[in-house]
């Protein structure tokens, strides 16, 4: 598997919007697929008058509901909207849990357990499914993945494993979504330190919110990481404004492409 793992310094920092920006930025250069392995806070539609089940397979883990699209907290749908990505580039499989809490707890509350092993098995199954792209023998032409984590690096997924363990198992370079405001130097540098301690490659940082050049310089200096862009706060947040920003500002030198996606 090749691609990028998008993590954040926190929940709600802009990982989903950054993932959409990544889809927009590189899709002319490589074939990309977005995947959200673990989504919490996702409410199934009740169109049928009763909640759709989120359980799937024997593990009891939610796999896929067509009604994900109508749900309350659905990063996959938001990425599709913002990047105007076709369904073919979106993987809708993954663990889907109703409560908007940490994955370990959201799973516990529905009497199930998430493991890195199950997530990797799910990913392999999809990657090796017989689609025209996956039959391409040359690994260079296979799609690259934009994988969005849940929360930040040390968010637990069960009583032992964290998001960082998933990143290690997938072995993808990591892009960090960070706030631009006060406090971000500490949070970003801590995230970078945890990733590096686990031998994960920090592919870059995207700062979200009112651009702040001092914080940008500090992250580059103290975190020794590249800031790939400063994404302003858009009101309203539309595909057009994100696309215009991506074209004008995001990874202008193409370092992320060369370093992680090519
Ligand atoms: N650049 C931006 N401009 C406007 N709103 C944004 C921007 N980035 C994020 N948001 C909003 O902030 C909230 C959190 O962003 P999101 O990408 O969902 O964070 P995360 O995936 O880290 O939880 C969402 O409501 C999203 O629409
Ligand atoms: Mg998100």
C-alpha cells in the first residue's frame, strides 16, 4: 500500500478538509483513493422508520451502510463533497460506530472491539479486490491511498492499540493537520515526536485557520518538518474555495508528491 495517512493534533482540527485538499491536489498526477477506516459519531439514517444496523460480518464491526451518506458525522461524504471525488475513488468500508467518542469506547458501547489486525485485513481485501485498477501488475500504477485517522496519534482503538499502531501497520508517511492558533507549536511538535519515535515518516504539516507565519516558522524549526500549506478558514466551506486554495497555495513545490506519492 502506498499513500498518505492524515492525522491531526486533535479531533476537529481539519483532517477531513486536509484529506479533501490532498485529493484535489494530486489527483491529476496519480490515481487516489480516500479511506476512513474508523468513523465514530456516525448516525444511521432512520428513513425506514428504524435505525439501520451498523453491524457487519462476524466481528460485529460495522462495515458498510449505503445510508452512511445521510449520517451526522461522515468524513467520507464530506471528502467526496469537497473534492468532488467520484464514488470509485472512495472506499466506504470501515468501522462505523454511532457514539461521538473515542473509538475504543464507541466500540465498547456497542459490544464490539476494533483491532489493527481487522482493519488491515479489511484494507487488504479491498486492495486486492478484482477491480480494473487492482489488476494492474505494476505497483507504480496502483492507486495511492489517502487514509484519514480518527482523532490524533495516541487515540486508543482498544485497550491496547492506538491510531499510531494502525499507522505503523499501514506503514504510510503521515501528514499532520494542525491548528494555526496559539498552542499549535506544542501540539504539533508533540505529535511529530511521537511519530518519529515510532519510526513513522512525517511527510508534512498543514496548518488550518487564520494564517500565522510565526507559528509556521516555529513548527518548521522546532519540529523540523515541512509546512505544506496554511489553509485559511473559509466561510462558507465550498469545493470551489478549497480547490482555488489548493491550486494557489498547497504544496507548491510538490515535495509531498515526490516524497510520498510518486
Ligand atoms: N479551512 C476551513 N474552513 C472552514 N471550515 C473548516 C476548515 N477546516 C475545517 N473546517 C471545519 O471545522 C470542522 C472540523 O474540521 P474537520 O476537517 O472535520 O476536522 P477533523 O477531521 O480533524 O475532525 C468541520 O466543521 C469543518 O467543516
Ligand atoms: Mg475528520
